[in-house]
């Protein structure tokens, strides 16, 4: 069994009225920075925030239209697949049961329940949840909806490539994140059919390169505690692996710093919010722009469901790396008026003080001395260096933390 381009074309007709036809936009500023022509397929604009809407839509439509439709559906997921299945099950009048690991954040449980699904927390890992969901399918006579290793799911995900190449037919390279492989397998099936010379580059997290290891016959350590958790899949698909082995030109790995920087750059430079997995394709381009130089590159932003706290952390860490937010440790004499003098100097230098901590106890300085930890907004690293020199010239040794 495999998936053909005709399957993808049929899927596009079947789901066109029920999923968002997301835009493929020219990322002009990022293109100039990287020296290539970059286009972004914004699957983060789907109703549930990810490409998973596509495959779930097709699979559940076929189940609902079957001669003997199931009593409902069951899926194992801690994120985007859960929401895609729940959303389309509700639309089609199907009962949906979603099995999630016991440590799933409540926000994800709440979003899935809001779409009408029954959520069961079972198992310590997604693999254990999947075992429970499979048994539940037989017990309750529900149809099990696999997140990636299913022809209907793969064909549905492949419609993203059909849209991309309709909107931007000049693209000569597609860069696609890989977890279980459904999105990349479906997109590669269509792309190689309409343009055999197009390059298809898969991207995995270096923390969990399961598909790469599978295709190369290697054993690698696999860890799912990654910012790109949406593609941290330990068990790649059998069907997806067969398709990718034939059609994908290369699979590249991105590490945690690459993904973090990609999330930050997409927000600050392109005003696009992407989760870690959703930013993985762009991370690969940004990590090695030379291999894409002079090409017309299409990158799939496959999801935007990033936790707000995590997004805040990533953006603030980016400001720190750029020197836009800096923390100085300043040695002072512990006498009245010195704090006011130091803060006045920093303000006069054009920085905005966010936080000041006056440290007298946890330090190795003499009893009549103290340290100030000052967090401030600045214009960047040269500005921070200028403030340090100004303080030191006034007799206040300072260093950036």
C-alpha cells in the first residue's frame, strides 16, 4: 500500500470546504538576511493551529461516509493531532475520545475538551497512551485514527504541497519538518509528481532523529524533551518511511539553539508565531543558508501552538542574546546616595532600568561594600559596553552577566 499523487488531488477536493487554504507568503526580510528567496506556508493559521486539520478532516470524512460508520473515533495525542481529530469529529457528528499522557499540560486538555472530545489521561508516555487507545478502540467499537501512518492522513497532509506549488510554482526546494513523517511523505508525493527535479529536505530535531535513524538503519538515542516536541516522535511510520526513502533528498538535523532562534526570528522579523516543531524547517535554512543560496525555498510553518509562557521565555532570551535586555553586576560602597547615583548614570546613558537587586549578604565583598544587580533595556551590546565603561570611569566596577 502506498499513497499516490491522485490520492492527494482527491483529498484536496474532499477537504477544500472544511480546512483553511493557508497562504504561502514571501518572507522578504528573512530572504535578504539569508541570501535566498524564502516563502513560508502558514499552516499555523489553520483553525486548530496546525496542518493536522488536513489529514484528520479527510480520514474522519471517509469514516463518517462509510457504509458501516463507526460509533466514534479514538486517537492518542498530546497536542495538534488531538485537536484536529476533535474538531472534525464534532463537525461530522462523531464521538471523539482522545487519550493523552498523564503529564499533559492542562491547557492542552482544556483546548481538546473545548472541541467536544472526551479526554482520558492514561500512560506515562505517548507510546503508552497509544497502546491504551488501541485497546479502547476494540472495546468500544471506535475507529483508531493514527496520527501519521495512514494513507488518508498522508494524502490529506499532502494537500499543503498542492497549495504551495499552485501559489508559488517557481519553488525548487521544499523544507518540511518530520516527526512520524505524515506531512513530509504526503507533500513529497505531490511535489515529486508535479516537479520531479524539486528538492525535498526533511528536518528533524537532533534530540529525536527517529526517521533519519530508521532510514539509515542506525540506532540513535531518542529524547522527547525538546522545544520541537511536536516532531519528537520515537516511532516513525512504516508507510511514511517507505515513501520518504523513495522521495526525500535529504534529512537534516537542528539542535535546540537552532529551533529557539528560529522561533524568535519568525516572531520578530516576520511577525509569524510558530511552535518549536513549526519553526524547525526555517531553523534548518537559517542554520545552513549556504546550501540554499540562490534557490527558491518553500518552508512549511506546520504549527503555531506554542505555550505562551514558553514563547515569552524564548523572546526574552533572544533579547538577552542581542543585548537588548542586559543585567549588570556593579560593585558599590554601601553608603547612602550611591544607589541613586548609579541609577541616575544608567538612565542618563539612555537605558531603561527594569529591576534592581541590592545584595549585601550573599557576596564576598567587604562589609561596607555591596553589589547591585541591575536589569535594563538597552539599544544593544555596544550600548551595554558603553554603560559599563561609564560606570567604571566613575569608580563603579561593573560586568555584564
